[in-house]
C-alpha cells in the first residue's frame, strides 16, 4: 500500500478565491482523510483564506510556501522544496501545469520521483479557438510561433510525466494528436463531495428568507468570480442578465442570484439597472467554497453558458448537479460528456435567440418533469462523480507508480 509514502502537490493555493486550485485542495483533503502523507508546495495563502489554510493543516497536510514574484522563480523555489521532501520520503509529484515539469524532471530521475501531470485544460485547443485569443490569431506570425511553443511545451511535459490524468475526452484527444500514447493517459472526471454538495431544505429556507424569496419563486444561480480579469465568466453573467431581461415580464416569479465577488460586480449591478430588472437580481458577494452548497440549495436553475468553444468544463457544473439544480450549459465540447440534454440538464448554443428559447422551455415545464431531471442530475453526481468513485481510480494510479 502507498499509505506510508508521500504525495507532493505543486499547486496555486493563492488562487482559490477565484476557483483556481479547488480541485487540488479537495483532492489533498480527501487523500489526507484516507491516511495519505500529503505535502503541498505553493504560494502563501491570502488573508481571506486563512481559515481554509487551518483546515488543511488540521488534516495533516504539510504546507511548504515559496515566496516569489513570478512563476519561474516559483518553479525554482518549488524544485528546491521538492528536493528537501524527496530526500526524506519516497514521493509522487502531482502538478496540474505543464510549464514546471521540465524543472522537476531531472530531480525526479535523480531521486526516483514519479510525476503525475493532471491536465485540466486543453491549452492548445484553447489558443486555437477561444475568443480571448482572437487578437493573437489575427497576427499570423505571432500566432504560429505561440501555437508551436504551446504544442511543444505540452508534448514535452506529457512525455516527461509518468502518468497523465485528464478531465475530459477533449483533452485526451489533444494529447493523442500530439503523439502521446493513449495507454499513458487516464480519463478521470472531476470529483465532488456529494455529502457536502447536496440539497439542504433547511438551508434553502434560511437563504430564501434572508433574501425575501417566497417558495414559489424560481431562482437562477450563477456562481463565479465576477471580475473583468475573467472575460469568459463576465460574458456569461452579461448574457444571463440580457436573456432574463427579455423574459422577466412573462415570468415575474423568476429571479437571478449571483454568488461571487470581484471588480465586475458594480458593472453587473449597473447593467441590471439599465435593463430595468435590478429588483429581480440578487448579488450575494464572495462565499467560501464550503458555503456554496447553501446557495445552490436555495436555487433551482444553474447557469453555466460560456462563450464557445469550451473544450473543458468547470467543477461548478457538477456541484450544481449534486445540489439538484437544473443546469444549462453549452452544447459543445466536454459539456456534452457530462450533460444529456433534457435528461440530467440542458444544452444550448450560446446565442441570444437560442438561450432565450431554452430558458423559456425550462420555465414552461411542469413540476414533475423538472423534479425528474433534478433527481437524474443528483444520481449522476453520486454514481459517476463522487469522491468514493473517483478516488478509487486516482489511488490505483498512485499505488501502481509506487
């Protein structure tokens, strides 16, 4: 068994406010609860997450902080910390970024460290298709160079790693196209704590009372970091306001609940006023991850429509499913691996007409049909994406590497 060995995470805990690192954090906590010896190398925690830091320490995770003002200095500092840990322990290194793997590989060979590369995004596909890279693609020479750099880095890091964990078929296909053997790649979807993320009727009642919501009002939830630095998320929030505004007079019992903080909140408040729906939009602000289920319990529909194309998906989608929310997501990419349209959620093309039509289709459905879809979403969460299921697959990889 691997219980007396160590798993070392190279992670970005400082990003947890924005959702970055949620997967790493939960995986560390789940492994620590099961007796694994866990080390985490990261930037120091921000003040806002000191309570989360203490929770992790209480579980026995050993934290190693690297103070650095850029990522390359962080890679060097983390390699030094890794060396110190590996001199005293037999370790497996787990990292979700392709950039530092070449830093760690020579050390891995020297100290017999196995490297797991956890790919949570199809980086090459994103640079080829995502709207935020549109300006880069207009400069053909720059785009060609950048694409080759990304492809080279991803390919080299994948080849240097002992195993690669991917969260979607889209990422797996990208690696195979780069020449990585399929047998080296493990498709393992994000996991969720179905005991934490579940519909809680008491929490639903309390939250609704807090915001003056009656039992017959329908709440559309959007949980994300609401910042201008995350244009894809802001676009989604804007589209929700625009789509809802076009239906608000027809469905007066529907409200929006934004859960998340950031410099985009005031912009979205102004947008709500401009569309005349400010009395139907609730801004909750930043909520710690462990309290997110309370607000999902208080909600009925979860908005997860992003700008196309979207080669991967977010953990929030599965968390909403586990809390029995009706999820509306993109009809593309990895979303179609998780959502079956009309069965455990709904898929839609991200255009105003299609989004309005889909939202109206959901609002017209009778209670029995809606309840059936909610239960199907929860069933999938329990049977496909719970930690009990996913951890068996991950620990099998760890045990085989040792």
